[in-house]
C-alpha cells in the first residue's frame, strides 16, 4: 500500500463522534488505525494510557510543544491540552489509513496540513437540547463541566462550514451508515 489517507472526525462533546470512530475502526476493509491523541486531562476510570490517550503532565506537554513534537495542539479547556503527536502519525500512515478523533480546532489544523489526503467530517447533534441531554445522561462530567462543554459546543457548531462533510447524528444507525459511505467513497478515490 502507498501512504495512507487521513479521516478526521470532529464534533462538539457528546455528539457521538467517538462512537462513529469506533464503528469505522471495526470495518476492516477500510484499513483504518486510530491516531491516539495526547492530553493533560485526568484519566477516566474506563480509560487506559496508550490506548485511549497518551496522558502527560502539563509540564511534559509544554516541553513537547517546544520540541515541535505535535502536528497540532490546542488548549481545549482552561489548563487542559490535547494534541496529535507527529512521529506517531507518520509511522501509522506507512501502512494504514489513519482516523483522528479531535476537537474542532485541531481537526481544522489537520485538514490544513494534510489537504486533499484528508477527509474532514463534522458530526453534529440534531440540536443543542439533545446535546445537553446526551451529556447529562452519559454521567461522565460534572454539571459545571457540562455547562462549559455546551457553551463551547455553540461556538464549535459555527465551524461546520470548515469541514468537507457533515453528519447530523439524530439516529445512530443512519449516522454509522452515512459515515461508512463517506469514508469508503473517499478512500476509493
């Protein structure tokens, strides 16, 4: 296989992006591999370092910024950084198509870097009320955190025009089919 292509999925928190990424990764014929992001946020009880994220202290993350180790990085929430490690992605692209699960700003930066070798998909909820319901029902975040995420989501929804394709996740089964078809078509061209 020649160098792989990039699939970038971005969405406001709670839109179903991670569920769609996992679905796409299960489709072996797409030859997708997950780009594990780096973060300074705390490890959640169901997560594993090196599988879900690479977890760093703020000091180590900032050191990596100064060393030029990231393709992109962002302070997504106050004091909480996320980023995409350069060496990791280059290695993955040698034998696979790489799928990214990033915040909206990071996704736009990756699309700018990879240009026509990347498909940037924006996943959005049917509306902000549904997003609020999803964030509350998953029981992962405090009320304060949910309020911050909803505020950020409103700003992120304004960026959908910067993406190649948009999926409205109002029905998960349909969203999975739509995501698969978009990725399959992009990889076949």
